[in-house]
């Protein structure tokens, strides 16, 4: 069974015999400068090289974002599932732009409609129209139908509903 490489594990390697002299001099200089941190510095170079190789072999795209990300959004992006989902969406956009554009248009329309609905709910109730006010009589009022209780419960529920997404990014990271 092959031992798995883990963080903090010591790895030894040989400098290849075909290494040019100028690189050997650079390594010696680095060793003289870094002394006890030489291994850490070499590990940094190795990991950087491995990372660059992976990036070169893998298709990557750099996309500028319209606004800076929050710390929670950056954390969410680092999650492997989020990365896979965004990669899949971008790939679909590149392979079938018309289809993805129509889907995004539909989603944006739905979001706008939901925002408009929420804005309407937040508006204060309209006062009685004059005609309704003239028809209204206090004698017709049934006190039993009024809901004057549970004001505290309603306030708590309203406070919880202020953030309809909850902590979306934090929940995605779990």
C-alpha cells in the first residue's frame, strides 16, 4: 500500500544530474540565504510548480466581477462544490449561449417580479378611500374579529423574515 502524502510530511528528492550549473548556483545561494528555512522555501517552489502545471493542463478563465466580493462570498467560492457549479454554468454558457441567455433572462425576470412583490408588501397600507370611509360605521365593527393579541410574535416573525436568504453563503460552506 502506497503511503498518502500529508501536510507536514517530510519528502526527500534528488537534484537531477542534468541540472544546469546556473540553477545549482541559485540553489546554493538560496540555501546560504535561507539556512534553516531552505526546506520550506523549496517546498514553496515545488508546490507553486505543481499548481502551475495543474492550471496549464486544466482550462481556466479569469472573469472580472462588477463589484468586490464579501468575505462570505469569497469563502463560498473556495468551496469545491461552488467552483464546480460555476464552472458548469460557464461551460454551458460557452457551449450554448442562446439557451443559457434565455434561462438567465427568465431567472432575472422572476427575480424582478419577486422584488416587486416584496416591495409591495413593505408599502404601508392605504388609507380608506373616501367612498369606503363614508360606508364604514363603528356600529358594524365586531370586536371579536379583531386580532389584537400576539403582537410580540408577529414582530419576532417579521424580524426573522427581514433576511429571506438567511445566511446563504455560510450554509453553502457547511
